[in-house]
C-alpha cells in the first residue's frame, strides 16, 4: 500500500523557474509538478498537491500563514500519512519552529524543504531536496511513522525543525542544527538516527493549538547600547534578550536599574545567546548574575528562531495553566535541552 503525502506549496525559490525569453524568474505552476519532475512517480507514495492561492516570498510568512498551515494539516491529518511543506529558505526555521509548537502530539512526519536555486535552474538543488523530503514524509515501519515531528530537510540532511537556523545565503548546505544531532542523512543509503528522534507522550491525542501572541520583542545586545530605551516601550509582555556568550551583559548600574524596572512592570525577560552553538548558563560569570537576581528566564541552548516562536505561542495561551516562565524552560517538543550545562 502506497503512503499518501500532502504537499503544501507556500512559495519561495523552489517554486520559481527562469523565463529564458526575458531572463526573469517567474512562479512555477505546481499543477505541472509531475511533468517537471517525472521521478516523483517512481516514489512509493501518492502525492497530492495543495499550493497557496497566492504563493509568498518567505519574508512575508508569519503568524497568519503558520496558523493556515497548521489548521490545514489538522483538517487533513487523518487523510494523509505525511506532509511536505515547500517554503522559502529565509524564514523556514521560524515556520518549522512555530509548527512544532502548534502541532501537538504529532505522530506523522511534517517535513519542510526549499532550495537555494529555482526548480527550473540547470544546477538546481530543488529536485534532490524535494524527492528525498517526500521519501522521509512517507517513511513508515510496522505501520508506524518513523518521523513523528516537524523536521527540515536540506542538502542531504534531515534536521529537527525547531533546532535549525539558516547558516548561509550562498551555499547549498544552508542549514545547521548546532545544538542537536542530525536526524538523518542521505547518501548512497538514506539513514535515520532513531535514537535522536522525538516521540510524543503515549496515549495523548494529536491536536492543533494555533495560539500566537505578537506581544514579543527580540533584541540583540551590543557594546555601548543604551538599555534605558526599553523603559520607553509600553506594554512589553515578553522581551527576548540575545546577550553575549553564556549569558553576560554589561554591568553598569543603569543596566541593573532598567532590567529591574522592566520586571517590576511585569515584563518576562528571556535570555538567549548570540553564539551559534552552546547556550546560557547563569552564574558562570559574574556579569550574568543580574539575570538570576531579577528572575529572568534562561533559554538554555534554544535557537533565536525557536525562542521567538515558542514565546509567541506560550504568551497568554489559555490552554496552559503554568506561568510563562515555568513553561518556557520546559522541553515541549525537543526544542531545548532541559538540563543544559556548558
């Protein structure tokens, strides 16, 4: 029996082809995908295609589109064995992270992929990314999906979606998962690292929770920055600070006063690192002690993309009873290492 995969095309470079008369890129008609890539018919799966009515550049993808995708998967969850989302590369890690929190207790593969070159380009990476992603989206053993989480496949690597970041705008190998191992790799053989795969809690049904709050602010700290500006921003519910190294910030008294003022106003402060790998460890250096003092939330080894979308999902979400701070430090779907130490 062939597995059924729903392919959702949102837009992005992978859906473009070159008009050789004008030299310009134009949107590809995904209704002709099987003519463009006849190899799809050789796969052991049936593919249904659902393109966005108006395909979007990935820079235009946001909460509304995340909800649209999540609810469409929820609506079709029982009809298909796996899902493949074709997406622009610039914000793919944000979408993958957001979906990982919205698609709760997922027991089927949801794979995101894209390409650095258009599908019609002679040197395109789109075909391999698309074909291998379909393989992973339809991979079952003993009538159970091998992948039961949101993942990103790109340039021979399968990565946990909420652990990824876009590393390069130039190379085909564009994505990294700096704080979590690769889930699978394709070469002569297609390999899966089963010990690293996420599994939902047994007996808990799948559901879509599309709650998103946009009262979240992300700010990168830099030398010489005036933190006092934060005091001028009203109604700031969550501030994610991307700080130096393992959690340090300049030790000026103005810093202490401003951060304490924000906490007094009720702003939750999440601390993440500017480093690509590693993460936050309060108390390792004295210049991180202020965060422990004010009750800031450690992001541990979470990526910036995952921290932002996790905060947006948790903030004011009526389905949770714990406080924001209590929830954020929990590993909800493989996005952080709870007992993280540097």
